[in-house]
C-alpha cells in the first residue's frame, strides 16, 4: 500500500492518525474550558482526542492539540468571526493548504478564505463540531475511494 501511495502521489505516506488524548492534552483542555470562547463539545472532544493528523489527504487536514490551541490563543488572541457582532473564536486546525479552521463560541466552525489570520475573511463550514467532523470523515472517505480530498 505504501509503495502504491508513493507511486500515485510522488512522495511517501506521512502520519495519518487520530491520536487519543493523554493527561497533558486533558489538562490543556481544562485550561481551554476556562476561556469563554470554547464550545462545550470542543472541550469534550479534547478530553478524548489529542489531535487529528491526516497529512496525506489532499494537502492534509489537521485538528491541533488543545495545548497548541491554548498557546495560540494566549500569544495571538482570538480571531474575529463576525464583523457586525464582534464574535470571536479560536483557531483549532488547518487544511494543510494554509487555510485555518476557527471554532466559534456557539460551536460553529469557520474556515479562513486566505492564509492570513490578520483580519481574516471566514466562511461558515459547519453549524457545530459534530457536523464539521462528519464533513472531515466524508473528505477522508472520498479520498480513499477516488483520491480526491474534497474542498473542506
């Protein structure tokens, strides 16, 4: 399978995993829970899942560990989601092509239109984390079936 992947894509397969949360991840998730920006379902997610790395699905799909989300929030602050409402969210991952995923306090997930996080323009891609994870799963399923990663 690895040889077939390398022949098809021109590079060897990378890390592709859903890593279970360890104690450090759970501690970071509890610290994130103190931030008013994080939706409850994301705290629950990070209590069980350390991170998601699908490096070989298109450009890749990544959901960062809670510790990275927390550090980014501390160092760079929240991301403005709605210009009118002044709603803020936190970057939770990326698509490997430079676009970031931002979780809003209501649980919605947005994707930046450009690689810049300075005054980003965002598009809502899911109403909640469950829907976002289902979309990720569809991207993986499609990639396995026909090599197309989808457009999430």
